[in-house]
């Protein structure tokens, strides 16, 4: 399977860590789901659950930043065909860990803010608390940078997953 070039599948250059797409398909949803569910072949495996298909890499091809493609196929009301909604994302365990770290940093930032406000109201020194709050902002940017770096490292595999998806959709149209 041939990976698409960046011109054929452009990922947004916005502040987004989980790129999304949606594509209308002329084939019925059941036909598209059946084809997508059978789309896996090394190094990509496909798992289907109801109207959802997950395309991800086999254990041998997977690395820490390997993405997966979550596809949802829904019938288009009042028209023939269906719509495929796709979301690229990291391994769910990695995503949960990153979210935990982000919420932890935000919680510490808020606690430090309340503590600094209380200290200022009581006439106590609060400079160290403001510095720690600044450190939390820097830490948040570092976490964001790691996320972007991970997405960049997984981008070639995102193209492979998208190519696998496109190949399966084209099969369903035959």
C-alpha cells in the first residue's frame, strides 16, 4: 500500500493534536463498514465495533507515538450513501496520560492562584507563588510541545492509515 503525499492529504497546521476529516460516500453504510472492517493487512489491523472501525498498527510496527484512525460510518438521512467521520489520535492510554498531566498542571495552577490571592489579601509574601504559577504555564507549553513532536513523529504513519482507509473505500465503490 502506498502512502499519500502531503499534498494529497494535508493535515491542518492549526493548534490541533487530533486531526479530523469527514467524507461523504455514495455507497451504503453497511457496505462501507464491511469493507473497512476487512481493510486490515500488515502493518495495519482493523477492528470493527457497530458503526465504528479502528485502524491501527500491528504490535511489530507500532512505536510510542504511533497513531490510530477512528472511523465512524453513518447513513446520510434523506439521501443515498453515508458519511465517514475520521479522527486520528494517539494510543488511548497515551492520550489519557497526556490529559491527566494537563489537568494536573491546570489544577496546580489554580491552587497556586488561590493561595497567592489569599497570601496577598493577608499581606503575606506571594512572589514565590507567582513564580510557581509561571512555571506551570511553561510546563503546559512543554507538554504541548511534546504532543506536537509526537504528532510529527507519527505523521508518516497517519498517511499510511489514511491510505489504507482510502483503499478500502475505493474497494467498497466497485
